[in-house]
């Protein structure tokens, strides 16, 4: 259009009006393209910040982790972050690996890599819904010091890729140690480790059999089973813990309930005579001596928050802040929570495309070049129009 007007201007001076209109259009186009250039530069700066200062999760550790905080990210990732607490037996880490039959040499030989979650079992310190196995942890003297619990990785992670150190054990075969939490991953439930020969045991007696169970009702919605409907803001949930000795001898029973996942969306309204440990996030009662066939119950109540938080899922434990209050006491109780729209989007779209900062920088650079070209072209055309109008006014054209 510009060339057509200029080539015909000498023969038809009346076209100077169209030239003026074209000049105004160019000025408006120049403003628009200048704004586009500014926004692209700002976007490029933001993307550069992601490369040089990557974001960190605000919920990157969980009490179920073998190594609290994981084995490091980027240049800080190292298998030594697992071997050091293993050598000092911090939080019984060495006892855990010995109880599943994995030696230090086998751990040290592991190589960093990745695997897909289907068919894999992840192991943590706390029980979780969907549990498929449990390993009793004993120390070097044979005393029980705890337990670890396994469930399919797809329960919390879905079908995805996980990073960590991969090795092979003579006892359990393929195994891995997750980078983000130090937890163990196996293909199978580890078979029992053969203990050293023990002295002849005394004549066995029928042991106590303590059975734990738990139920929950939504008080605010008509005392219905809380797991059958979605809990809303400010709803009151009443939990009932039951312990029963079905064996033939008495047993001292520890009454403790881990409320870490529940208290992500609620607060304790009635402790039911129990004592809450803020650090461990457990509600406990004094130990009881259960006689054969004796049953006892404990009841406590929680109240959902007035505003349900939209906190993102945990990095090391995706079942954290997943719009569910999950709790295990013998059996598992899972209560759906009415989460905010951002959490619904998170559930539907769990992961953005894996482009990465490098690909984003390349795309932004190409876009910046294109916008800069059109902006410069607009400025050049505007200058040419001004020169043509000047020559026309002075009679040089």
C-alpha cells in the first residue's frame, strides 16, 4: 500500500490525504508494537529468573520421609546425604535397611537415574491408605524399634517418572532410593530377613491379639459416615477409635493417632481426654492394659477450617494437601474435602508440559526477535512517510 501511494503521488497530488491517513495508522501501530516488545522483554526476564533462581516447594518434606528434606537438588544432590545418616543410624535408618535386607555396599553401588511408578512399591515411616505391606524394624540387638509401610506408588503419584538412586540387592532384587525424600522403592514386599540363631524359646502361650479400628461421622451433616460425603467448611467430624483384645492373654496397648494429614484441613475441637503432640502431630492417651476379650473406645472431634486452604500437593508426599483427610488407625478413613477451584484444577491438570527453562528461553528469544523486527519496521515506515511529506511540501517531489 505504501509503495502504491508513493509511486502515484507525482501524478495525483490528491493522494497526499491518504498518505496522511497512512501516517496516523503507522503511529498507532508503532505504539501497539512498542507495548508488545515491552511485555515480551518482561516475560523473558521472568523466565531467566526461573533458570538462575528455580522455585522451591513450600511443602518439600514429610514426617514419613526416611531422610527428612531428601537427598538434595541440583548440585547439592548426593547419595552421601543418605549414607551419612545411615552410618550414624540417625532415625534408625540403618536398622530400616537391615530389616529389609539391603546392605551398605549395595546402597553405595546405586546409580542415579529414573523409573516409572507402575508396579513399584514405595516405603515410608507412617501408614497410608492402600497399604500392601509392612516391615517390622529391629535394631542390632533384635529389639523392635518401629515399622515401615509400603503401598503402590501409583496410589499417590499416578503413572509418572520418579528420580533417585537405583541399585540391586541380593535379598530384594531391584530397589531405589527416592531423591526428594530418601524413601525406599522396591518391586516386591521384602521377604523376612533370616535372623541369627536364637536360643530355644520357652513353651509358647497364646499371645494377645489387639485389633485397632476407627470410624468417623460428620456431625454437621446429620451424623452420617464421613467417608461417604464431602466435608465442607466448618463441618465437625467425630472420630471413634476402638481397641479390642481378641487374644488369650492381657496386653499393654499404646493409644496414639497420627493426625498430620487431617490437620491440614481441620483443627482439634475436642481432645476426648487425649494429649496432642505439636511436633509429631499425634493425639495420644495413656497406655491401657487390655484383658482378653476386652474392648475400649476413645472419641475426639475436629472442625474443618472456615476457609479451606488451596496449598499445592506436597513434593515428597503427593497425598499431602490432596483435598482428602486421610487417617489410619488399624483401618484407613478417607474423607473428601470441598477444596477451592485452584485445587480442582490441580487435580484435573496435575502437571504442566515438561518444556523446561531452556526451551522456554529459546521460545521467548524467538518471539522477542519477531516483535523487535515488526517494531523496527513500523518506525522505518513512519520515518519514510515523514520524509515523503517533507519533500512534497517543499516541492522536491
